[in-house]
């Protein structure tokens, strides 16, 4: 009998980490880790699974690290309950990291009535380590855009405890915001190679996750940003990518 010593319960978490590092997202029909991997819509499938799960599932969600139960958290949720849920989802944070995560969680909870597992996982990927210094950080922004006007953006970033504000034009609000950031960071030879945004969850208050790829010195740097405002998520992603080039 051969043994691989593979811990299959780490598959889901490892997959999320790899996709996040590459600036990608698993296709919904991806085997095992896709959103539809353990979903059943057809009536015959649903009936078969209810009668015997092994009819259409050769493995259980728990066996690959996908929690079977569903919990929703809000602004009244406590740190202890959230820490326990993160451990169920396969993430263990030390006290300093948990403090940073919980602060970001509270900020998000002020904007959304409830926060799902998918949003907790996404939030972990956008929580800055307390041991790392971030050169540029978004302080505030204002954009004006319309189909009969040139888009403008005013962006203010903090840098070494100083606030720097610039205004720029662009072909749309995101382009204008990126141009304003470029004026502040004065990035030499940085090229925006790719930009995308997608929702983490469904609904009108869905959390948007933006991803940018910046080419600098023949190297690709990936930046990500998370917010209920897609413009804010885009700016955060661009700044995150620029910080990695420094």
C-alpha cells in the first residue's frame, strides 16, 4: 500500500492562495475548488444527493477543506467568533495580524449588513501585515465622470506621514484616478499590463475585488484591492501594485 501523505483538507486553501498570488480567480466550473464543484441545480441531481451524496459527489466538501456549514457575520460579531471561523476556513492569524484584520472587518461591516465566508477569505488577502511598511496608502479620492464630459479624479495619498494630492484627466474614472496616482508616485517606466474587477459575492452591496498587473523592469507585479466601491477597489489595487515595484 502506497502513501502520499497529502493533506487533502489543505487543497481549497492552497488553491485560493495560488490564484490570489497570480491575480486570478478559479473558474466556477473548476473541479474541486470551483464555486459550482459542490453545487447541484438540476432536480434529478438534487434528489440524488439528498438520497445518497455519493451519487454525484465522490468526495465531501470537508475532505478538501471547504466548510460544510454556512455562517454570516456583521458589525456586532465578536473577535473570538471570527477567529474561530477563520480557523475553520484554514487561516490562523497571530494576535497582531488578528487586530489588523478585525479593524478591517469592522470597517467593511459598517458598509455591509452581513459578511460571508467568501468575503472573510477575500479580506484576509487584503489585510496588510503589521510588520510591513506600506510606502503609499490611499487617503481619499473624488471622481467626476459622465458620457458628455472628460473624467477627472482628485486623489490624495499618504507617503512617509505626508499627504500628497494631485488631479488628473482620463478616459473614464478609473483611468483618471490611475493618472492622478502616477503623478504622485512619479513611477518611471511602469506600464499597466492588465486590469480586471469582479464581485466576490452577489447582491447590490457586493464586495468588488480589483486586480492589476504592472510591468516594471521586465517583471510583472500584481496588485489587488477590495471595496464595496469599485473605483476605490481599483485605486487600492493600483497602489498595491506600485508599492511592490518600490
